[in-house]
C-alpha cells in the first residue's frame, strides 16, 4: 500500500543548530514530493517540491530537501534553525493525483 | 491574487445540526481538495473536485458528508447531523491543474458540542 512515513513525531533543537526532518515513502515509482509547514492555527504553506531533475531542492525560508531514490527518502534540512521555525512539518507525496500526507513532525526550538 | 479563502474560520454546531464549510480557490484554479485534520494527527484526504465534478471521494465518509464545486461560487463541504467525532480542522486546497502543488486555505475549525 502507498504510504508516507515521518518517523519523528516531535523534535527539539536549539536555535542556531542544524535540522533534519525525515520522510520516507512507499510507492511503486517515484512520486512527486513536497514539504509543507503549518504554524499553529494556520493552514499549510509549501516549503519546496520535487518533480524531477536535481535531487537537491532549495525552498523558502532557507530550507532544502534531498531526494534519495535508493532510500525512498525526501529529508528536509536547514543549516541553522531560527525560533520562528517552530511549527509542524508535513511531508507529502503525489502519484496519479493521489496525494498523501505524513503524520507530521512537530519542531520545538529552544533558545 | 488572493489566496485560498475559507469561511467560516470557526464553526460551532450542536450534535444533529448541519455544518457548511466554504472554500473559494485561488483565481484561475479549477481543482479543489478537502482534507480533515484531527488533533495531533496529519491531514487526511477527503475529496477532490473539479468544477461541477467529483473526481475522487475515496476519503469521504459514506454517510452524512457531501461536497460540491459548482460552476459558479465556492466549493462547499456539507456535514449533516454532526456528531462530536466530526470536530476537527477542515482544510481546503486548490491547484491550477493536476499534478501540481496545492495551495492551502487557513482552515475551518469545527467544534461539535
């Protein structure tokens, strides 16, 4: 069955530290890949997307993600986290117009 | 270009009442998606519509829930005879075409008392 897994429910990092949020998918072929961020009480905002081409994708707010076909992963990274990055992050995959979201990773940023 | 708009932002209904959630997609977008988010959970797909057509409703509960996207006007998600378990945030997203990123509205938070 097609699925999206975000193994980490909650991550805490110190401000200024690096960040990596994991995302794995289970699909028969490479789907389209997305990362969204949701601030409390808000809708989802697209951070970045991968359709094809360069496997390292740059997004907004200093985020990037790397698609690794061999690992079926699309991990989100940021070299230096800011307090304003505290939010819920969702990985999503789309194949044949079937869009699935991971359960989300809540990021807490310590001062 | 205004983003996806949803109203109301907050809706309180008593058990047994009807809830109507509205979604106006971004200008030029003809594809609309509805998702439900329960507390502490991710988004669950409910239904995908194009103008006047339901394309995929595989995530929609079989009873009490319906959705439409008329030729004119917003998309409507309708929940009849609401129950406490319907309390959730309902998000609408739109896209200009298939296989494209979706743009999300701010959500409607439904509380059933």
